[in-house]
């Protein structure tokens, strides 16, 4: 995959297909490969753009903490680099937070917006539950996360996967999940990037600004999301005036993977 050398980062990206552009933004701790079911589906109708967020996969990031806003700037810069004036944007989980910020800061760059399994602001209780879960898995304080070894991050990744997907999906896709775990945790900078992403998520708050968002928006969530509860999508729907809310029955946090057919159909119906 090619690298886009932007202001302070290098972004690993891939473009496939022709037609109206559609940008997919990945969530916490994962790279562009989580969008494979969408790439295969939408490439026949759209110009599909997938990429790795800064510091993840093949993308590079400068030292120090970064914010959701920084990652939204990366998206805008990538579109400019590709000479794309505007694009449909689909973001999942943390990627949905980045998508919100992109639409708020650069409304002319976003045609239609799809926010999946995400929140305007991560509820403190939800954030505490995630961190407590990490602590239990690590069996040590979160302050020690940077010094944690790969085996600890393998346990953390497994923990996140168990929250994000059903047992049936994890069992059916065991080889792929294990491949991702090995791939991610083998990278020396992964623990540091994971920590920086978590900090960015915890500081994200678009609640007061979303009321000004004019972009036509689809909000989609699974009714059984154990990572970011469906009530967060209810709140987004109330905040964004020009929005439609879809809840997939029995859907988990990773609906774009686990329920790809239904997810893709909802996105396609919304875009067309």
C-alpha cells in the first residue's frame, strides 16, 4: 500500500474502485483490514478509500499524545492529497468520533456521514468500565501500560474482541482473529499507540457542536453493543437534526464485520 506523506504523519492508504468517493475510518487499535467486507461490497459502485490511523498498521506518527481532532485533520489532509474535494464518510467506534470531528471542522469535505457504534462523548461510566477491564486483564495498573509486554497486550486485545463480538463470530473467525492479534502485538510501538488512542477517545466531546452539523447523517448501532451502549446512538440522533437512527437487532459493537450484509445494505440505502 502507498504512503501519503502529510504534514507530520505518513498515512498508509488504499484506493479501489471508481465513482463517488467513500472514506472508511477505523476504530480503536485496528487498521484498514477491518473494512474488508465493505471494500469488497462498495468497490463496484464507489471509489473506496481505506487507511490506517496514525501510528497504526503501516502509518507513522510523531511522538507525544494526539487527539481525535488531530486524526480528523489527517483524514482531511489525505482527501486533499488524493485530490478529492468531498467524500461520503463512514466511521466506526473511535473512527465514528473522528468522522464527527471531520464533518464539524470540514463540512464541505463530507457529502453524507455514517456514524457506527460510536458516541458524541464517551460516558465516564463506560470509560471506567473499559479501563477497569484492562486492569483486570493486565493484573496491574493502567499507568504501567506503556511498559507492558506483548503477552499482556494480547490479553487486552482478546478482551476487546470478546466485548466487541459474539462468541459465535469469534469461534467461526478464530484464525483471522489470532492472525490480527499476532500482527498487532508484534509491533513494538503498539502498546504506546493503544494508550494514546485511548486517551484521545476519553477526551473526545462533540456534544455542544453537533447541533450545528448540517450533513445528512446515518447513525447505526447494534442493540447488543457491549462497548459503546446503544443509548449513545440515541443521544447522537437527538443532537444531529438531519439524522436517521438504525438499530440492528442482536447486533454487537463490530456490526460492520459480524453483520456485514445488513450493515452494507443500510449504508447503501442511505447513500443512494
